[in-house]
């Protein structure tokens, strides 16, 4: 199945991959150094995802399931994380300036 990570405002495709899950698609995007600024990931199941160093500035992650995700050093500046499950997520060194964590 083809998964696409799209920009939350323009709908343009930031990254796409033929894979089994959005989680694997996003991990591949991060490993390739993709710019995921403004990614629309509302409600995404990213449990245990390896997103070290991800560039997710102003990403829309409302209600995303990020339990146990590795977000070390991720750029989440201005990200919308309302209702996201961050239980056990590793946010060491992550940039959360201006992020909405309500």
C-alpha cells in the first residue's frame, strides 16, 4: 500500500512510500532526512516509532499515538500535539518551543 505524508496547509506530498504502515513510511522519511515541516499526522498510530531527529516543525499531530516513540532531538517547534499520547516517549533534546501540548 502506498502511504503519503502531506502538508497540513497545501496538501502537497512531503514524502511517500510503498510500505505496510504509516509508521514505517514516517520512519523511512526521517531516516532519509525528509523535511516534514507542517506534516498532517492527525490520529496517526506511531507507537514505538523511531523518529530521532525528525523535522516536524508545526506538524499537526492531534490525537496521534506516540506511546514509546523515540523523538530524541526532534524538531517539534510549534507542533500541534493536543490529545497526543506521549506516554513513555523519549523527548530528550526535542525542540518543543511553542508546541501545543494541551
